[in-house]
C-alpha cells in the first residue's frame, strides 16, 4: 500500500525536525510527504527547502486553519491512502508498516486510527481511537491513562485527526474534511460520514505516534470551536433515531457544559466555550441544511449504529 503523509503546519518550524526525522526512519517509507504551510512567519519554508528536499512543500497565501491545510494536502496526495499527521508528533519507526498491516488484516476498514501516546509520558495514552457518546459528545478513548493494552479493540468509532489514515477510495466517495468545521471535530464529522456510508474504522494498536497534545493549537481557540462544533455535529451527522432516543441526555450534556463554563466565567477558555455554543445555536439552520446530503449516503442499519456509540 502506498501511503501519502500530509502534515499541516502554522509557525511550527521548531516541531518539524522531530516529526520529519521519524518519517525518514519508517520501516515502510511513505510514498510522499506533503507539508502544507498556513502562511507561517517563522522560517518554516526555509527549513523544509534546506533540510528536507524529499518533502513536497505547499505554502498557502493565508492561514486556512487545520481543515484548509489538510484538504489542500489531501487533494495533492497520490497515494492509495492518505495519513494526516500533526507536526507536533513523533511516529514510531513501525507506524506506517503497522497501518498498512491493519488495512490488509481488516479489508472492510475505510480508515485507520493510530494509537496516540503522550510525547513526554510515553506509556500513557492520548487517544486509542475516538468514541462518540449517545449524549452527543466525542472524545478520545483512554485519554491520560497508562497503556496496558486495555483499549486494543479491532475497531473504533473514529480516528483522532492528529494521526489518522484514510483510503483514497473512501474519500472519493464521502469527501474530504468539512472546511466549515475549521479547527475542531472535523475528524469526528468525517468519521460520522464514513460510518454512515458503511465504512469501518480499524484501530491499529501497534501503530504508535507520540503527540505533544495541543502544542500547535488548542486552549482558548479550541474551546470556542468545540462549543460550536459539538452542536453542528448533532445537526449534521447524528441520525434521527439517536436524537429521538437520547434527546434528554443530549440537552442535559449541553446544559452541563454551559453551567461549567458559567462557573468558570473568569477564565477566557470558559467564555470562549460559551461563545462557541452561542455560535453553534445561531448557526443551527445552516448546519441543518447540510444534514440531507450527509444522511442521504447512509448505508448502516440501526442496530449496527447503536453498537458504535458509547454511553
């Protein structure tokens, strides 16, 4: 399998040597490495041009955030599969080899979730794949827990976008990242579209990537986009039978997020979370208008859908 690796970056030159050196050490070398730069001002272009001639470098004229950079790279990629990799990561030497093995072992999988561990605490999990709760919230399986293999299941709901791998054939059918999500939950939206279309997500527990976690994003900015995009996921992706069965839990979860933010009102992240929720509600009519196209591609039955979701 030929795997293209796409790395979005914005003022992340200090992360790139560790990330790119790990790709040079892969036992299965990437078919190509594409770095998409969101108009950085820290010398990223000079670094890549000087020290990494094997890398395809695309510099965008303005900052198009995570989804814009990723989609640019995914469109340019020529491999059978496309891996999205954060710049603040270090992949284990066998990462891509084990990803390819997972695709071969589980041919019904359209995408693969890597096992993300913490960069500075390498026996602890950042994400053993993504889950989606009937309460209407996504999350990382096993986050911050010591890794004893307790989350090494063959399939998961979705892949954390910090190290996710997608078959080109699946992307051709369901589309790339939704650029309207911009910065957060874009990987969850893609997982929903893939699952609804009948594709599974394999969890490659031995495809390990060490992640610095929000070193090049997150924080206050992430709080806003989480607040907004959690609501947009519900409007766009979550099937009607889930909404009908669990609407009380969904509303309760959103109200719980609001109350927690109100209690922490003095903190900028809390205020941004509330602004995000407000933006999500204001944008609901627009998000609901995207729903028809998503649900029209649904091939999964209700029983299978229910088994995908966590409590």
